[in-house]
C-alpha cells in the first residue's frame, strides 16, 4: 500500500529519522485497521473508530486554542499526537520557537494521515524532532496535546497517555479544590481535639531498624494471592514492617495478619472500611486531619497526624506543625512516602495493581462495594504479563504519581510482588513472589 503522497512524506522521514521510517512503514501495512471515514464541514477531518480527529469547521482556530496556554516565549515545545499537522504548523509560526518535538501516540493513525495529506510543511522544518511517545520516560514541558489521540493512543503510547491523563486530572482536581474548600472546614474543626494533641508523623521518621524491609500493602486484587505468605513471614524473627492502607485492614485481619502501621487519608473512609474494634494497640495509625472522627475515636493504638500540600489544609498550617507526606490522590502515596521517611532502603509493594486484575476491584471486598464495579472500567493498562487489563482513569493518575515519586528515590529499591496489575516504572519484580 503506497501512493505518491505517502512516498513523498516518507522520503522526508526516511532521510531525517530512518529508524522511525521502518516503524511507520510497518504500521501502514497493519492488517487490523480501525474504521475510518471522512467528516466534512467548512474543513474536513477523519473519524477513526468513532473519534473525530480534529474540528471539521475551523481546524486552525482549534489548533490556536489548543496551544493558547503555552507561553509565546517558549523556545522548546512538545506536541503529543500528530493530528493533521495543524498544531505543528501554528507552533512553527512562532518566531521564538527553536525546537518542536512531535510525539507519535499512534503509529497507524500517523501513517494514515501521511497517505492522505502532504505533511512535508512541518516534517522538513529543521526545528522539528519526531519521535515515538514510547521512547519518553515522562512528559516534556511545556506541551500541547490532541485530545482525540489520547483516546486513540496505540499500545506504545499508553504510558505517556497515562501521564497526560494524570496531568489533566490533577489540574481539574486542583481547580475544583481552589474554588471551594469551605465544605471541609467543619470536619477540620471537628477533628481539632485529635490533631491538636496527637503526635506529628515526623516522630516516626528515621525510626526503622537498620536493614529492615518494609512491606507497603495496598488493596489491589492481587493482594489475596499473598495472604498466606504475609501471615507466614510475619511470624519470623526480624519480620518486615507492615504498612498498609486503610481498606486493606479488614482482609489482613481476616487472615490473621496484623498491620504495624495503617495509613488513612480519605475523609470518606468509615469504621466499616477500617474496623478499629478488631485491632489492638499494637497497630499505629497515620492519618490526615480530614479522617472520619469515628475512626479516630475508636482506634485503639497510637495515632500520628500528617499533612499534605493540599489547599484544604491551608487553614491549619500555622496551628499544626505536622510534616507533609507525599500525596497524589491515593492513600498508597503517603504510605510509601512514610516508609521512605522512616528509613526504608527496600520497599515491597503488595496489592499495588492500579487495575482490576482477577475481575475484581479490591482484595477482600465485593465487586463494586468500594467505588465502581470492574465492569465500569473505561481504560486499559499493560500488566507484567504483557496483557491489557481493565482500569479507570483515576487509577492511571495514581500510578503516574507513584512512578514519579519512585523516580526521585534513587537510594531506595522498590519491588513489585505481582505481575497481575499494572507495570510500575522504577520497580523490579521480586522473583520469589512473581514467578
């Protein structure tokens, strides 16, 4: 399958990026092709698998809107998705731009466009660097993105797609929070009797015995496959420290596994999720000031209060000198950060699936009893076996947050104990548990 337009476009790519040319040529010959049709208006565009690639009324105006938040003085800009070339051309019109990196999110879509439209106006520009999104470890700022190509991203572009979703989700969440934090103020005041007198979380920092491993236990479905191992190893002398998230507690207790430290950050977690009455004073709680007061009231062991950089806690900053723990939307983030601050050099992640593995959402919980059911998954992520497993966009955001955190901890080894969930960049699979 070749035509003159494709040959001319590919001649430029083969001259400038010969290795990419082979990838695109192979994508063009792909047998399993998506459904494609033309959409016409004042302009024309493509509809691919039901997703409209660009505007069909005013593509140039749309492109200008998509790059409007990128400062005009930016010398380097990255574009995610190739589209029909409109975004690239509008950015190249900027006089101060010195380098434009264009990342291919879907090789087949790019090959299709190369067959239909002359793209040499930007491919030939010496300022342009063309690359596969799969070659990037993280986002390059500042950037613009074609929203349609997030939906249409190929397998190689999924990791960067997840990072882009995470940025968008985090931005929306921050904006919503800044609009109105008043709804949280009564809970902060209600919990004052606890956070005003409980120990600050920094009292736990650097308290870990030398060479002691830490197991951070989340509630992904794969946790169920490790209950017997956790029960057995906890009985050994010098057993690892078990730090678990709140919703993992019930399952651990049912399997006669005692968590050493429980971390809770979500104000919606109740005593049903965290069964305090089944615990003993041997377990400690690290919590945030929005924690359900019933949980705090009935927790039998020591309590430690932590903060985060959330705008919700601004009213407390001068009153509460508790150290912040890293947070990116999920309780697993402060749990891991706590382990690092306590002095862990080796951290083992259990149940950190970020996906609905084993056709479940959480270990020990009925499908749909905590959040959406697995049938409501909207996205997919690649697991350790190279398989696509269902997930949600917010889970992809949490995964991105953890991966970025891990990348900033070069002195700590991180191990993933299951291949059933998402691949976590920066971790190694622990052979004894993943074979």
